[in-house]
C-alpha cells in the first residue's frame, strides 16, 4: 500500500480459515478439501472486490506442503500463507501493528484476541459471520470512491465531545507554555 491514493481505499485483512468456517457455503467446500474451500473463498472475494472497489489480503495458516491456488493472487486480492511456527494470526497482528490507526483497514475474523488487538491499534473489525453476509449482499460500487465503514467504537474508550474539547485545550495550553508546560 505504498500509493497514497490506495491508502484512502478500504483494505480488508481476512482470517481465511476463520471466514471459511463461518460461512455455510464455504464450509461445504471444506468438506471436500481445504484447497476447494480456499478457491471458493478467493472466487467470492474477487467478485466482492469488483463490486465494491476494496482490496483484500487473505491470511491462511500453512505448512511447507500447502501451496496457494495457482490463480490465488490477483488484482486487489492478495493471498498470504504463514509458515510454521508463525500463524496467520501472527501475520495479521504484524500487519495491524505496522499500521496503527489506519482508517482504511478493517480486520475480518471472529477470533476475539485478534479483534481485541485490532481495537487496541484503532483498526476496525467485523466478525466472520457478519462479513460472510456482507460478502453475499455487497452493493455494486458507484463511480465515486466507496467510503470505508466507520470503525467499531469501544464504549469504554469513546469520549464525549466536551471531553475531547477539554483534552485539546489542555494540550494547546501545554504547547504554548501555560499550565506548567512541556
């Protein structure tokens, strides 16, 4: 995501196997093989990308013998396999940590630890079942840029407007030497 224009477009970080297990249609493919389930997910994501204009990175746990589907990575759909001892969760966390506060990112997983980690880094998240529904119902994008959904807000971390004003005033005063300044 080195291009500035791309940084304003939503980018999804998807816990691949977590989403496969959450979606009944994808789960049916998993019964025949993980490769079939991954290919079905990746086809579905390519359709979603074409309809919405977002980009996605899908993270899978892997071993040396698991190879990505040959046509897996395509425009705006990036496939990443973790190599043991690293896990897909580790890759997602590293990606999130390196982009603290990025409003264009959204993590897709039902893993509570990863969702908590994303929230700590001010990154929005959506559960796998919620996204599975979104995947099927995604509207066609208009000619204009598709806005990113608002991040999930943790009620414990949300400030009222007057609290924000008070903090801004405090920092403004400190910057200008008032109140025992920094």
